[in-house]
C-alpha cells in the first residue's frame, strides 16, 4: 500500500513541551482522490503559532483527534482526479488556510490551489500565504490603512509581523516595528520598517511620542497580547484602529472600555481564515492581490528552514519565541508509486 509521511498529534497536552515531544512522524495510507481533487507532492510546509495552540487545546478551532497540524504548504501537483480542469500535472501550487499541511503529500480540491509565485522558492512560498492573507485582511479589509498612516507592528520579527511590515510599506504607511531584541529589529528594519523600538529596553510611549510628534498610532497590528497590548490601548490616535491579531505572549488581555471611548479609537478583531470562509468574494480579492503584490513589491518572506527529521526543533523555535521570520519544514522526496 502506498503511503505518505505526516506529523501526527494523537493527544492534547497541558503544555507546549509535552505537546511537541509527543508529536510523531508517521507513515499513513494514501487516500484515493475524489472528483475535483488533486494530489500534491509537498516540498515545504510552514508553521504558525496557532498550530502550537492546537497541541494544547487553546485555539478557537479544536481539531478532532488524531490530526495533522499545519495550515500552509507549497508543492507540485502529481495526480489529478476526475473533472479537474483548472490544475494540470506538475503545476507548482500553494495551499493555505487549510488543515493537515505538515505532510509529504496533500489532497485537496483544485479550487483551493493557488499558483506559486514564480519569484519565490517552495520554502518562501510555503511561508508567504497565511502571513500575507492575515496582513491583507488586517491592514486593508479591517484596518483601512491609508497612505501616511502611522502603523505600529508588535512582535515584528515573526512571520506575521514581517508580512505586515512589508504590506504596510507597500500601502504607503509610516511603519514602526516593535520587538523584544535588537537582533529581531535588525530583520524588521531590513524588511522595510521606518523606525524600530526595542520594548524590553525602551519606553513604547516615549519613543512613539517622539517618532509621531505626539500623534501616536493610526493602526496597530498587535500580535503579542499581554502587557504589550495593554500599552497599545493607551497609544492610539483619534479614529485609530487597534487590530487584535493574536497572543504570542500566551496572555489574553482585557480592555478597559473607557479607553477606546475617551480616545475615540476602534478595537478590531482580525481572523483572516474565518473571514475567507464567511465572505467568498473576499477570497477572490485576497488571492488576486497575493499574487499581484508579491510580484509588484518583490515581497519575499524571511524563512528558517528545518529538515523533516528535525520537526520538533522547528516547533520549539516557535514555542520559545526564538524564531525570526517564518519556520519552514522541508520534505524529502518520496518515490512511492501512485
């Protein structure tokens, strides 16, 4: 029986360490294609913070056990099912906002395959989709970012933050990157940030007052949560938009309702995947912009590559908040017959 390799989670654990240690690289039987489906030989899969949350049962969507983590990949179409018309054999494609992408093969409906941008390697393409889509949904659809706006990106050295920096620059914003170390801010600066703030050694409020001449922040792309989010609630400009993206610190904050009332800003939740599910027309818009803007602006994500045998190290790099850019797992080629 032909098989494929996948990273398997069979139990929800109480902490990241146990959840990662108990992941297994297993061989699973290859599924038969249904009408409209294609089989992809996966070259690269990327990791996001929310995949860690799934291992400990703290994500909004709880997968049924056992499950394969992963939400984006890049690879080559190696088999097509009946009625498939839009995708051809050997097409290079990207899949994102999906489930079970941490595998050497992947089966999905052809409608969910996106042509891989020719300017990106498979590792870069696998790292690009979720970050771009979240940044687009946050900055364009939800945040209404305008040319000349002051954009603050927290957690700016991760895949999500760097995507927001690149897209913010493309949209003409004045981009301010905030992160926890000078090393991380060097990458943010390289990716286009106009100003950088190390919030472990500097005061966010004092630095932003100087940078913005006391205007403060029009759009805040807030990834960290906890104390950083608390500070951001006091640093918004009139008519500002504080975007709630995630909680990389592990601490989900609360908001004092008088702050957006007195300061006159909006608190805006951003869930790109859910927005795409609820609003099909938005999917077409976002996918079109994904391909167009990556080429137009030469948007190349920063990647950290791990071989499949070292997948646990890849997960720990995210869990320990040591990752700069996006974590990508490369799959060895298989020669199993169809």
